[in-house]
């Protein structure tokens, strides 16, 4: 087969190499880059049972990165998966009753985003050198809570890169906000948007896709890229942990090699669950992918009806990383469903931009065969947190609780073990956890953390304890329409 290349989901940009796709982040026509075929991993499932996480990541990612040498990719992975994780194997499969939790929060920012954003900085700088980029790279990112901190942690003080993160001013948890506004690094900048995540994401995409803005930045010596999962370099590392979850289930004796599994995934921008879909296409025996949403259940309705309609009330919930009404990564799946019809995808995305909605003309049955879709409201989320603690002594964060609640309502298939993707440490949301467990949270966030530690019998993670006393470095705020001006002011252009 010819060397793998990357196409735009909207079909009007030329195919590019993996390195160029990573540096650009988004295609010139506004589409997202997708591989022109899904390759097989460089190891069999049986061989994967005995690989370290770095070795597994190489086996899964290398086929997608043909223009990276073996040494280059191994160097990226060695840089990423190091002693900043609190477990030597980066992820943990934790068995609790009839289900398993795939813990992805053992990295430096206590969220699953570390699994990819620890790799992306080195991928980005390697790709820039390969493609002859001489300008300074400006990472422009919108975050619903966890991406911002994880991206800044990964890119802090990386030469030749600046990173600007926009987050919804009142739409993240106090701990998530504290992590971002105290971020160190001379090349990191954090700006609160006086709106919700969709406002921030829309502004960032408009800046990305404006040819005049691109030209202005080039003249000033900058090129834009992204650390959101719209960047294929962010998405590829996320495929890896689905393979790890499966091999760990085999190694733990929960399944036999070749048995199917179901993954329940807390879903907002659709990148995490899309990585699971790609893992399935690579040959991982996945029976079902459960798309778990919170009260902002636009994806639940989409999978049930084929109509995506963001014209609904926006809710701020206890699972803020899922408070999203426009899920950018869904565009990649729509590209598949339409038979890689870029013109059709562009039509849908234009309708979404102009009217807030679109209705699929094809493929709804195929979606429903692979994806289950459920949502949990605030009451159900808290009840699920309480259930797993009372029954098993196991504490989960609100995002993981949404996925667990949805998994339990799927009527667990005895022939398909269910793995719940656990995306964040409960210590990022101590107030919600304490309320769910029937305790009265102290007013002070640090006191909440201490009480949670006592009740749960678990130590406070180092990344949380280190936040106490750090000075606030980032206080900028912009209006819903002020992101472009904020970028100009920050970069001095």
C-alpha cells in the first residue's frame, strides 16, 4: 500500500504528510486531517501483552507516522512517558465489581489529556524541523477544563513555541482554573473568555481559518498550530490506551485474548471516543463504544436520531470538560459515514455554523450498530459516585461517573467485558465528590482536598498539593468576540 497521507475532511485541500498535518493542526479549507487509510499496528495483540507502554505506543503510532524515523518517534515517546507519571506504566486498569476502570489520570496534570499532550510537543518540534518551518509556532487552543493545563505543561519553555489557551471564565472547576492560572513557563499565556467553551472554540477556529490572519502572522514571524484534538498529532496517542486497556484486561484474567470488550467513554469534543473507534478499525476487538454525555446531551440525541442540533440550552455541570454543544471531532466520523465525501461534510458543517444543526442523509444505522449513546444528569452523576464508594470504596470523578452511569444502564453484556474510561482524578473536583458522598464541603478548596483525602483514605496527589501557594500568573479576560484582539495583543502584532 502507498505511504499513508492525510486528507482534509472537507476535500478541498491537498493531501499532506503526517509531519505537515501535525504542524498545521487544521487544513487550509477548514477541515480536519484524517489518514487516507487506517493501518495495522506493528505488533499482534498477543505480542502487545508483553510490551511496555512506550513500546506499545510505538507499535500503534508508527504506522500513522511514516515520515518519522524509528529513532525520532522513540525519542518523542521517551520524552513523554517518564517519571512525571506516578506509575511506571502510565495507566492503571482498576477492577471494581463487574466493570474495570481504565485510569488515565496518573500524569502531571491528573487528566487523560496528559497521555497525548506529553507527546505532542516533541512531535510538533520534530515535525516543524522536517517541514522546514522557521517561524515561531503559536499553539492556539480552547479548553473546556483539562486540555489547557495539560497542553501548557507539555509545551512550557519548549524552544520555538508559544502557547495561548482560552478557557470559559465560569465554566471550569476551581481546581482546573487554579492549575491554569498558576502555570509557569515564559511562553505560556492563559486568557479567560466571558462565555462558554463553544464560544472559545468557535473563536479559535475562526482565527485558524482566516487567510488574512494567517498572512499577518507569517509577516510577524509566526505560524499557528493547535493542541486540541482537532490536531491529528493529539489524537493518535489516544488510540494507544485503548489497546493497553484491552491487554491489561487479558493479563488480569478478565477476558481471553480475542474476546470483545465494551468501552464507556465520557464524551465532549468527541476526540477520546473517536480514538477508540480508530483502535477498533485497527483490529482491536471492541464490541461497542458507549458515548456518555452529561446534561448537555447533544451527542445522545444525534446517535439516536441522526440529527445534530446545538440549538438548546447550555448547562454548566459538575463535569465541565463535557459542557460542549459543538463537538469538533465528530466531523472526522461524519467524513467516514458519508463515504469520504468532503463536499457533503462541508455542507453539514456550513449548516451547523449557519443554523446550529444538520441531519445526516446516510449512515445512521451504521452509527447505532457501533455506538451506544446515553446521558447522566447531575443527580445520576452524584448517585454513581456514591454507589462506587459505598459498594467498593472506590472514588471516581464526575466525568468518569457519567461514563459509569451510562455503562450500568447499558445492561452489561456478559459476553463483552465493560471498561470505563476514567479521565480525571477525583481530586480535581473535591467539592462535587464530597457532596456526592453526603459530606458538607468546606468553603476553602484546599480544605475540601484534605477532607476528601481523609474520607477516601487516599493521599493527596502531588500535582494538587504543589498548587497550594503558587502565585497567580495569568489574569487576562476577553469578551466572546475578543479572542482575535487578545491574540494580537499577546503576540504584539
